[in-house]
C-alpha cells in the first residue's frame, strides 16, 4: 500500500467529509480510492474502445408503440452472443424499463447498445461499460479444457 498526503482547504474538506458520511464510507482513504477508480474508468470509457467488457444497458420504452417490443426482442436475439440476461419491469400503463446485461468485445457491445437505443420509441437509454482483462487458464483437471477468465480492468 502506498501512502500520500493531500491538502484541502477547510470548506472542501468539510464538503468531502459530508460526501463520505452521505455515501457511507468508513474513512477518507476508501472514498479517495473510489474517486480515483471512477476517474480512471471515466477516462477509459472516453478512449477508443478495445478489448472485452461487461455492460449494463438500461432504457425505457412505451410498450404500446407499434411493434417496438418485438423489434427490441429481435435485436437481442440477433445479438444473443452479447446478451447475458435481461430484466423487464412495468413502470405504468404504457412505459416499461428494461435492463440488459451484455458481455463481449467492447466495440460490438457499444454498437449493439447504440442500435437498440436508436430504435424509434426508446427513451432514456444509458450504457454503463466496465472494461475487462482476459486471462487464459489451464484445465482444472485432466478432463477439462483451458478457458478464459475475465476480470475488471485495473
């Protein structure tokens, strides 16, 4: 673990302590680590996508919109290699929220998400991408095969 010291004016330190309390952190170090991780991931997401990722695509749509539910389902079926799971919930008499968990090559995941969000009638689409590192693993026993493990990029 590497230690470093930062200086904050009294007002900023007080606001930071309030943020720590509001978010339930036990200490300043945990909060600073999360802020740094968030900044690094934000820069990573602004960069040209590469490698693999896991992502959460959420969007709202009006299920009365002509054939929209069928188009969305068809898109997910067309990209079944990227779609891990989907959850659908009814918000009111017209609107539904769907959340789709995606996993695959980052450029393909983003392309799929953009196409789905662009469907006429989809509102409030948002994609949250987490970059993954791949690691080749050997077989666990003589009958198994080598395989790939994914872990969040550091």
